[in-house]
C-alpha cells in the first residue's frame, strides 16, 4: 500500500509542478513571448480578419498547452517512478 501511495504522490507532485510552469507561461510575461497578453498585444496591428482568427485560435492554444503539459507530466512521472523504483527492486 505504501508503494502505491508513493507512486501516486510522485504523479501528483509532477502534475502540480508542470501545471505551475504552464500557468507561468500562459499568464506572466517572460522572454519566450508565449503568454496570452503577449499574443494579444501582437494582434493589435493586424487586420480585423486576422485579429479575429487569432482570437478564435487562442482557446485552442490554451487547451493544447494545458493538455500537452498533462501528457508531459504523466510521462515525466512514469520516468521518475521507474528511476526511483529500480534501486528498491534490486
């Protein structure tokens, strides 16, 4: 039972860390210029049609960042789990 709890704890901690990183990327301005405010600031000089296309694709961008970070976190958690459980089994 302890092993299952520790494996689930690794998954939860990894998800929290990766979600926090995605939160920072989406909401705070940084050197990567991938935040929502940076994207909206770059669309102000576009034509109306292009501006509306970018605004329409923005929810898809946000969803792909969130779901991509979930997939990455689960993959990373399984890697960490394998890395930590290997010494315990030997």
